[in-house]
C-alpha cells in the first residue's frame, strides 16, 4: 500500500495533472486535424517530452495519445477522413450521421465510447498485467526469441494481402534495425562508411519521418481542391447534437462487448486496433435487432468500433509492461519514451520498479476523465479546427517534424533521416506495402538479436547444444501453445477459404 500511495502521489502532483490536461488537449486538437494520426501526433511531440521529468513528460504523452485517439474519430465522422486506420470503421455510420446533420451526436457518442473502452482496458491492465508478469518471470532468452519471431512473422503475414508484401516490409524493418555497430564485436554493419550511421538509426527520426512526413507527401500528391478546407454542417436541433440517456443505455451492451473484444485483441501483440474495430463493428451488427440500420447512421455503429479501438490502447500496454514487447505502433512509441527516460519495462519491472508502474496506472485513469471533460468542449470547436486549409497544415507538419527531430540530438543528419524515411514511407504507401510491419520489425530487431545470441552462447555450455531449450518447461509450453494456435488458424483458413486482410496499414 505504501508503494501504491507513493506512485499515486507522483501522479497527483500539480505538474503531472497539468501535463495530462495539456497532453489530452493537444492530442485531441492534433488528432482532429486531417493528416495527423494518433501515432503521428505522439511521434511528433515525443522529443519535447524529454525536457521534463518522467512524471511530467510520460503522463503528458499518455494523455496526448488518449486524446488523439478520440480526435481522429472527429475527422472520420465529419469529413470521412479517418485519422487512423482504426477509425475507418467509425466512418461507416459516423459519416452518414454527419450528413444527416447529426455530427454532434456522433462525435459525443464516439467520445463516450472512447472513454468507456479506455477505462475498461485500463482496469483490466491494472488487475491482469501483474499476473502476466508472474508468468513472464519464467521466460528466458529462448522463450523471448520464439515469442518475438512469431510476433514478427504473424505481423508480416496478417498485415496485408498478398502476405508477401507484409513479409517484405517486416524484413526491411529488420534490415534497418541492424544498421550500426555489432553489439558484441563492434563491427560496422550496413554503415557504408558513414560514421553517422555507426550509432544506428534513431528511433524518433525514423518514426517521425515514416509516420508524419510520408503522410504529408501522400496528401501533397492530391489535387488543389483536396488541399482546401471543407465546410461542416451541423443541425440546429438540440437533440441532434447530444446523446440522451436512453440512447446511451441502448448502446451499453455494445460498449461492454466491444470493450472486451478490444481488450483481448490488444493484449495479443501484432493485431492492433484496426482488427478490433472491424471485429467489434461486425459483432455489433450481427447481434443487433435492427442490422439494416448499420451503414445508414446507426449509433451502435459508432459506439462499437470506438470502444474497441480505444480498449486496445490500454490493453496493448499489457504485453509491453509484462514482456517488454510493444503490441503496435503506439506501444512502440511509449516504449521508446520509457527507454529514453530510463524506465525499464518487462517482468522484473513489477518487482524492481513498482512505483513507476503505479504512477502510470494513475495517469491512465486520470487521463480518461480529462479526456471526457475536454472532449465535450471539442465538440463545440471542431469546426474551428477544420477551418484551417490543408495546404497550411502540411507545411506546419514539415516544420514541426524537422524541429522535433533536430531537438533530440542537435543533429542535421537526423533531419535528413526524417525526410529520407518520409520518402520511403510514401513509396511504400503508393505501392500498397503495409508500414506497420516495418516499424515493428525495426523496433523488435535489437531485442530479437540480443536474445538469439544469448541462446547461442548458452548452447555452447550444454552437452546437447541448442537442444537444451527443450528441457525448459516454459519453452515447451509456449511452443505447444503457438503450434496449437497456428493449427487452428490454418484449419479455419482452409475451411473458410481466402480472407480479407486484417489491416490496411
């Protein structure tokens, strides 16, 4: 109890609370602007959080992420431009509601569903992450190697159709991740004689360029009309701009079911919020008494995907905190912030650093409440945010991206990397290659290499060589579970035939 109170005391300081409010407000504004996704907003502002203490910078980052998730749904509802791939499911019923002049009702429902899903997954994180960590304590380098390899392979296979594009993107991310000096022999790898590359590719320049700048290039390729702002039509009827209690109560079963779906999917690395949003939307339509309303402006069609994709945001911290493995881009960004702030995650974190984790839990719950309060105000200023011409927005993003990457190390080479990865991301988008496998491959490659090399070094100390891993109960259990899951997936695919890709990103 003393440790819990100490952690919460860090969260309830005036500086931390103010940082959460600023982060949520900034996240909602940036997420609501077309072209700035939730991950992009966090990636752009991560460098500036390093100038604060961990208990100010990280809560601000968490609040920014939660706020930007809701903000991205505003673009999906009002102008049919989802800020994130997960918000694509919100378009299906949110945009028809906006066309009917009920954009305010749709945005409020998205806000309530987002806060509900966030809170549901955060509570599950608080109660179940430590249990997973107890299991993870039995994991060693061999188990981590298998887990990371399977995560990379499944992510590459499931992120696109055809699957070979996802695998190529994942392998490209792995190749970029090994650039620099060999961690054991200090031999340069893929540096091409450039001393700037001996330290490896920086995480922040890579993320900013690949997420933000590539999107700028993609939108700059559009017509002049597309770069101009679009008007927003709101109904003057009060009932069309609010969600009544009977309407919310009718959506409550959908919210509970969708939050549970998002939490389960978020706890499994490699799937992500897009999968959760569309599965929850399909389940809500299947169980609805009036499925014919879906796609025409059903309120449940907004509540289901928003609750599910926001539930992923808290649940994807479960594998991050328990195993040190990010479940998606957002978790990877948060992992990068933890690492640079000197906070270690993984099984030992619950025994070595419990106070930081309790502080994180408190910040998550407070951010949900702040997100609700500020989000109610955002429904009134949404039209002001969208009045900015898109051509001015794109120029601003380039300036922020360059300044953010330069501020981290004061290196112009990082600015060049931002532009280079922006071009690479744009080319991949144009040719239909998913970007998520590359990012996760880049982030997980050092961890995979470290554990694989440790296994190989340990094998030299055993008479049976590499086969010593089969004497570990945790390795056998994990391998058996993965084999069972793989068998079920293959059997279902053969039974149902070809399926659609799980993610467009």
